C-alpha cells in the first residue's frame, strides 16, 4: 500500500510538473503571438503611410500633367483664335477697300 501511495505521489508530481511546463509553453506562445501582432500592426501602419505618400505623389503628378495639358491647349486655342481674327480683319479690309 505504501508503494502504491508512493507511485501515486510520483505520478501526481509528474502531472503537476507537466501542467507547469504546459503553462509556461502557453505563456511563451501567447507572448510570441502578441509580438507577432505588434509587428504586423507596425507593418500595416508603415504600408498605410507609404500608400498615402504614393497616392499623394501620383495625385500631384496627375495635376501637373493636367495643368500642362490645359496650358498647351489654351495656347493652341489662343493661336487659332488669333489667326481667325487676323483672317477676319483681312477679309473686312478686302471687302471695304477696293
């Protein structure tokens, strides 16, 4: 009977040691998961900042391109209008002057 009690105590000690080891492993895993989550959140924030910078750069490029195109078209329109005014003036002069 004493041997049985001794074995039971030894098994209880082994079970308790296994529980303590399992608890340490769970805690370590939870800490690692928390570290991974912090790293992931930091990466997401960095990616958001980069995306916003890229978007701002692309928006500025598009605005500059649109502005240059509008200026070019405006200049072409002015030149065309100037040519038409000159043609109209010449026609008027030809019609009025013999």
